[in-house]
């Protein structure tokens, strides 16, 4: 029984680390915006441009990771912190 629990925990840990690695890989492909681009996108968002809203959100996902790292080790897991930040 104990061997099974250790094996299960190991598989879960591997899956968790794979998820984090894939997430980092995905967001690293999203280009960062210049301040001028952010201003332009903000104007488009005010006009109701949904694509502009999506672009601003996606370009700031690295910020979510940066903030989540500060709270790493708190009551929430790192993936929970990322999910909360993405909302």
C-alpha cells in the first residue's frame, strides 16, 4: 500500500511539473508589449475591442507568474496561485 501511494504521489508531482513547464513555455512565446502598444490597446479596449482585451491579458501573463512566485509556499499551491491570477 505504501509503495502504491509513493508511486502515485510521484506521478502526480511529475504531471504537476510538466503542467508548469508547458505553461511557462506557452507564455514565453507571447511577445511583451511596449508602453506605446499598451496605450494603443487601452484605447481600443475602451471602444469595446475584445481582441485588444485578449491581447492585453495574454501579454501580462508573465506578470501573474512573477507575482505568484512571491506567494509561493503560502497556503495555495503554485498552480492555484497562477489560476487565481489568470482569472
